[in-house]
């Protein structure tokens, strides 16, 4: 069953069509790749899904509900959480405190409660949940470190931990492997699979094709804001249009 349905979505900025009637679906429980060259419209699509933009035309359905036009906070409460291309953390807070911030998306935990313990019962619940998430992500030993002190791989893991603290149904991952060395990439691929195995659906924007082909069950390819191809990794790998879009004709 499709958890996320993108139906003929276009996004115009003045006379520029950043997205032009793009349609694709992400199935519940899968890791779905969204790839394409720079400027293909991937980040614009993520912003439309997460509520930072509203489509000019078309519909976005999540879990059977139309969500285009809803605020980012409303969409997050429905179960869609995004990690960003640049690691976005509260650098001067500890790892544990960063995960508490993710707890504020739950209906019973607001941001001030999570950070400052204004409600003891709520704070205790948030603490227990945050510790479980840290343990799951292998960050327990770093819980008292400042986020700014973490190496890149741990910062990316923390960004996913913050998303998981909100108990999402769908995580939008924006280039989680950018700048990583091969060992960091392998570890992040393992963490991504581990998150997905809990039942969380993942839509992944990424330029690292080894990671994409190794993780994704289905892949959607955008080029200049239009849908170029869709299919399984082997189909995408052998698609002449995709090869030309990435490498140029004749390569």
C-alpha cells in the first residue's frame, strides 16, 4: 500500500517550473530513492512534502489524507519528519538534550517541557523515550557530549535520532551520506536499514549511488523538474536516460 502519493505535482517560482507534473508513490515500509542531478527538483519536492512549500498544482497524499497546504508542524504531527542536507543540530546542547527536542512533536510533550522539565510527569516520559532512541542509535555513550563535538558520522546519526524521537511513520532523508568516508557510509547504511526495519518508511535523496543502489527497493529519478524514470535499482542502473542525465551522452 502506498503511504505517500505524489500526484501531478508542479511548483512554479514566477516563470520557472521547479517541478512539472511529477507523480510517484512510496510504499509503506520501503526505502524509496529520489535521485537526479543537481537542480533536478529533489529538494523542492521534499519542501512540498514537508509543508515548507505548497504545490502550485497537484496533490500530495499521506496515509490516505491530502496534506498539501498544511503547515510543517501539522504535517510533522501526522508522522512525516525530515532530516536536512546540512546537519541541523542544537550545537551547544548535549546529544541527550537534542533528542529531547525531537520529543516535542508528540502531542503530550511540548518543546519547553522537553528541554526544561516544566512538567515532571511529561519530562520523565520524554527522558525514558529519549534514552531508548539513543540506545537504538548507538549513541548512549555520547549522550552527555555537546553536539558540536561529535564527528560527522555521529552528527548524522544524531539527526536521525532526533527524527525518531518524534515517532514518525515516514522520514525524509536529505543526503545523509554527503561528505562521509567509506566506513562512515557503511555505518550510516546499516543504521538506515535498522531504522527501516522498525517499520519506518524512508524516502532518501542522495548522490552516493552505491548507497542508493544498496538501500532502495524502488527509485524515482528527476531531471530539470520532470520525472525521468522509475523502477527497481537494476532497471535504473541500466536506463539510458538516467545514464545520459548523470554522465552526458556518449559516456
